[in-house]
């Protein structure tokens, strides 16, 4: 059984994840529960699947790093794939993404989430545990902008999970490792690329968080994800990622830039046979900003409970709305497929390097007299480097201090 057949098997069982390990049968996660299916898979077969999936151009990198992250459409299903080396050989951890283009309506989210993307600048955090649908909600917010507004959207992901076809918006998507070496470099680049909206796949490192906060303060609407169970925990996690001596300034920066926090988890609804997001929504009112600035995160829970008139939703209130809802979107055969780039608009991996290679075979052209370049400008490269702040110096490792 090849990888396409295994993904098809997982999809037919309604699985969200597929796990493959040498010497073990395939395992699928259905509604949060893991179960095995079929016969054990040989190590040699998985090795062949891995090489075919990763490709010859990236295979040497996989052998060096012992893991690879990529996204791919398999049997019509968009998949986020992690290939890893284990004690038994090569293993796969595959997340099956939505088979339809994510929108607020199709994810069965409340229409209030559309209000979050109205501001021209600020920070929107989407939080939740692993597998709670954060990426799908983020994609739905981006798609809402794409369908309704003429903004320049830049995304930085590892890897790209949902592809977007430009509708009203102008969209650029970059994958860490393929299109840019790191989240940090991509964020530095983005500030020079005139974006209106910036999407950061995940904030993990303090430097990524710092650059994300800076972007949200400089006239950009920034959307990012954080691993946490509640809105208060999401904010606390961002602040606590920094050294204690600068947490006060980070809290003030976070308070000034915050637009909203959405925390979500998936709940199975047996009458629909689907899992739907159950959300907690925090809006950045003046009171909430003061709580963040003073690091009184425990007060945010009561602010959400009493903030219904400001568009806030507690998990309990949101659950009551779900229970009373009658109009649902159930994925089916008639769902609009996810957006994808047409073959002629995307370059295969490695094409850029091949085009830049000095020995590449190129057709000869008639000799043309070269344009004159002033001697003082020839070969000159203009570099504009940001001035390092005390904030950046504190984040440096001790060995990097000058």
C-alpha cells in the first residue's frame, strides 16, 4: 500500500492525522482517538515513500537533519507532513487538512470573527492546543480579507498549509526552509516588502515574538498562532517567553498592539458527525489593556465573562450559541475545493538555484554593448541594517555579547 492509498484510507475514516512507523501498522486519529489499521509496514517501504515524498533535491538535507517538514496534496487532500528518522527507520506524521477552502462560514465559526480583521494595524492571536484547528481559523481570516479587501498579504509558515489564490488581495506566501531560512529573516524581510497584513504561522522563539510585536506596532495587521488553552494563557505565554528584566516593557508593547485573542478547541457533535470549533474570544478593551500592562492576567477571565457587549465570548457562552444554532456547514462532495496555484504560476523547488547557476546552459544571444556604469557605483550593494536596541542586546546569548 503506497502513501496515496494510506491517505485515502485515513480520509475515508474521517481521520485528522495519519501516523506511519516502520514495523507497525498505520495509525489514524479519528475525533481525537488513535487507532491502528492494516498490517505492519516494512522499513524499506517507508524509506522509499520518504524519498519519493521529499524528492531527490531535498533528500541530502533530510539525511543531515534527520527530519523534514513539507506540505503536499495527496489524493486530492492537502496534507502537512513531518518525515522523521526513528529508532526503527523512517516515520511519518501527517495532518490531513480541510478538503474545502477554509472560510468563517465553512468552519462554522461565529460571524463576530469577521470584525477582527477590520483594523488596519495591530495583533491578532489565535491560540489552542495541538490539533485544535488554529491554522484553519487563521486561513479563514486571511481568506476573508482576500475576498473583501484590496490589501497586500504576506504569510510566513513552516510549511505552507493552505494556499491562497489572489482574489481582491495581493498575496505572497513563503515557507521557512524553502523560501526563507527562518521566521526571523522572513519577518525582517517582510518589513521592507510593504505588506498591509502579515501572517506568522507560529510564534515559538522570543526573537520571532519580538519581531512580530514590532510589526504590529508599525502599521501592519499581524495574525499569529500560539499554543495555549485560554486567551489569558496565550498572553501570559508571550510575556513569559522573555527575560524577567524586560517583561514589563513587553507587556506594555503587547497591550498597545493587541486587537484580539481567539482561543479554541474542537468539540464533536454527534448529530452532525463533525467536530466544530468552540471559541473563547477576548477583545482588547481599555480595561483588558490595563490588565496586560500590569500583568494581571488572572483578571482577564472575569473581563471575558462580563464583556459580551464588547464582542467577547466565554467558552460557556459560545457553547450555548452552538447548541442553539440550526444552520451548519457539513463538508461534502459539493464543497468548494481549496485554492491552489496553477502549474504555470509556481516554480519547482530548486528552479531558482538552477537559474542562478553560472554554468547553466543558455542559448547564445547577439553581443550587445554593455551599458556604462559609473566606477563608484559598479558592484556596490546598499545595505540598510536596523540599529540594535538594548532590547535586542538582552536577547543575545552571553557568548554573542561584544
